[in-house]
C-alpha cells in the first residue's frame, strides 16, 4: 500500500454530501481508499467509517459524525489511519492505546499523586506534627490551586503561582516548606513515569527563586506599631476585613488577648470562663509550662458570645472551616491570621499578628498613668513566670 498525501483523487464532494436526502433505507457513499459516509434511514446525519484489512481480518474504524465533522477533516483523519495500516500499524489499536494513556493522564491529577506520595512517605512514617504540617500545606496552600490539574499538564506558572500567593501573604517559612513538598511530589511523579524527567526539572527550577530565603533567627523581628494613632487604622481595617467570621474574630481578639497566635488559634471552649470573664489556658499549651489566665474585656466577651452561637458545638473556639482539613476536629492555623491581616491591607512591614504582643508591651510600659510594672506586663504576656508580689 502506498502512502496517501492528500493529492489522490476522491469520489465525494461537499455539494454531493449536502444533497443527500433521508430515505427509508441506510445509505452508504464511498469516498475511496476504504473511507465512506454511512447515513442511517430517515436521517440526515451521517457517520464516517474507514474499513480496512489488517492481519488478514477486516476491521472498521469510526472516524466521526457528519455534519459535525467535515469532509476535509474526515479525509485528514482517514489519511492518517490509512498510512498507519500501510506501515503495519493497527489504527484501532493505536486509538485505544492513546485513549487509555489520556485516561491515565487525567486520572493522575496532582492531588491523586500527592495523596499517594503522602501515604507512602509521610503518613505513619513521620512525626504527628510533621504529618499535620504537611497535610495542612497541601490542603490550605497547594491542592486548592493545582490539585485538579493532571500532573503532566502543570506549567511553570502553576507551581510558581502556589508560592507567589504565599509570598504575597508574607508566609515565608511555610512557603519554603511548601516548595519542598511540591518538589518531592514532582520527583515521586517522575519516578513513577507520570511526569517526564525534563519537565520535572523545569517545574522545580521555576519554584527556586519565588520565596525569599528566611532571615537568620537572630535577625527576625515581628513588626509592630507602638503608637496609638498608628494602631487605630489597623484595628479599623481588621474590623472591615472580609474574611470568614472564625478567622476574623480570632484576628480581632489578637490585639486584646496579648497571647501568642498559636495560643489563640488552639483555644478551646472549655477554657473560656464566661462567668469569670477570663480565658484559662492549660499549662500544656503554654510555652513556660504554667497555666495562664487572660482577663477578657467587654469587647472580647461580646465577640466570644457571638462566635459561640456559631462554633459552640465544636471543641475549638476557632475550628477549621475547611472540610478537607478535618473541620471542627481541628483549629485554624496561625497562617490564616496572617493571610487575613494582609487581606485587611496591613503590610508585613507595618504589623504582624505576633507583633501585637510587642505593641501591647511597649504601649503599656509607656503609659505612665497606668503605673503597670514591667514584670506584670511580662507575666501577662507569659514571657516570665508569675511574680511573687
């Protein structure tokens, strides 16, 4: 069999096909080289078929439906199949293989591959905190954006975009960890033939310079305003932030409680004493290993009463509202507060969530009329153990 190049004579024309009328019998119109248009009885819609002989048997390959597929397109696809037969390739088998490969490709989404990787290398193999941190990165920062994409279809913009969002939110440390997680998943996909090695290298390189390297610990400072006039617009911005009510309330309480972000996020309703109007944090949750009591101002009480109507059924005051993250069985992350603060338009250079502690420490010490002793302030911040006086 010679190969077809599109210059060979054919039998049908667009005019002929458009002139076909429905009849009470099935009609068949040959175009040459095994291609024909079959029109069922009482129908004006036809089907392109290619009948060929392969390995001593006759087979039929469905090309497409007319008029959705034009004569020119049907000839093009037929020509490709005809030439495959000429070269000893079964076009029906090749189509089946191609469809199977496409099916497998679309089943290998980043989320599917990531979950396999997590089960194989993280679950029950790393510490509980490592498992929780990795799953949190996947559920909160990675999968919502690239989880549904076939891993072989990922672009440089897809993977760098994940980190750029975290960079914009000022989540540098977790951003660095997220890059490590994505890099490991891509390597796993490459080892399992779900991703070409060359493309895996390109995607990995696209992530390298997105997240700023974290500063050495001794240089890290939590930005904090120390003047009432500068604090006021920040508090107003927080009150107006369009975040979920759980995250928003936690962020509103941060300047009032003087607590560390994790102490706020992990607060339990059992620790809220509405009668005494105080938050009673268990020693196990405190950095110094001492139980800690935080008096609650009337504004804080109002916020907690309103939130109790929404999350009072949960163990946590601020349960995660992401179903994939465990819902009410887990609390929100400290990073969600950072994201909300940035959403309020407060830049990281001006104020951080943890920085509200420094704000309180400085402003309380400077207010001479209050006559707060420094050791009292440090105790309320839970930086030192309770004073003896």
